[in-house]
C-alpha cells in the first residue's frame, strides 16, 4: 500500500502525523532538494505534500522534478496560519484530486 509523505517544517508535523502521514521534518531547502531527488521514480509514496515555504529557492531542476513527477505526485501547499483540522481537510482533498479516490481521516 502506498502512503502519503509530508515534507514540512517541524511545527507542522503534528497535524500530518495525526492524519496518518509519514513526515520528513526540515527547515532547509537543500534537504528538500535531496529528498525530492531521492523520491522521484520510487513507489514508496503515492503523494508527497511539500510545505511551499520550503520550496522557495529550490533549483530549477528540482522545481521541474516536482512539477513533472508522476511517481510520486508532489503537491505544494501553504501552511502558514493553518490548524490541524484544516491540514487534514487539505490532505483529504489532495488525495481525492490527485489519486482519484476519497479518504476519510479521523482523529
């Protein structure tokens, strides 16, 4: 079964963990670039959610990987000012739109 990974700043981890996602915490663009390169073409995750604040300054090559990858699908979302409940709703919507099926997350 494929999973969802969230690449986020540490303060946003709890919401994604509550939603049942795997989490990769970082505050560095260089770590985001390394993780994206590592994940492209692998089947471990169906969906990778990236905190959009962490993609500011990524290289054009990594930006292309994020937009063009079909395995996994990468989606950037803004997390500033969000609650855990909003994060969960966002994950449910992204999964429905990207993967073609609905999931219901209960906390």
